[in-house]
C-alpha cells in the first residue's frame, strides 16, 4: 500500500511539473462588461410624463438595447415598462432621444399613473450590428408596401 501511495504521489508531481503554458487562444465574446445598470431616484408618474436622463454618447444610445424598470415599494415589486403599472390601471410606453450629453428616456402613460420609489435602467451595448433589408416578397409575389392601393387590392380590402 505504501508503494502504491508513493507511486501515485510521483505520478501526480510529474504531471504537475511537466505542464507548460500553451499558446494564447482566440479571444472569446465579450461578457456582461457591456451591460450597465443605472439606478435612479423616485419617479412621479401621476404627472403627464417623466424623463430619465442617462449620461452617455449618441453612438452608445443608438447601439444599445435599453430596459426600464419601476419599483413600487409597498409591494416590493419591479415593473418592466413598456407595460402596465401597479394595479393594471395605467399603461406605460417608453421612447427615447439624445439631448447632449444624455440619452433621454421618456415615459408616457395612459391612465392615472402612480408614484414609484425608484427606477432602474439597464443598457446592453451591442458589439456587432447586422443591417438587413425588409423582405417585400409576400407568398412569392412582389408587393410595393409604399403603395396603399396595391396592398388594398392584393388583400382585397374595401
């Protein structure tokens, strides 16, 4: 048994010390270093609309996906907007523009609105953009979507 343990120890030591550093591999995809979370103060959405100002560049704004959350303290819940707020009586929608030096997120509403104790914005920056064209082929037929009459006739609308 003692010989077996000694042999195992020698093999482990040889394996450990015979390793060498290999060549540098290809870089992998970027991880969540491209994700930034912005935490903001209270948002009063009983007003007609609210704005959230996020300091960034126009390029970053245009090349990112943006997610907006509102926190309702009494229930300790986060609500994703666009969507319904607490109680379902208000529907929120989100739009944005760039006003130097901020990406400005506008939260508009339909309904009475509520007061939220904090907001969170998550920005996911895109490392790669792929531009695609709109496919104007409908069931193999070329259809001009800029021509209302052509669409009306194709779908046999009144």
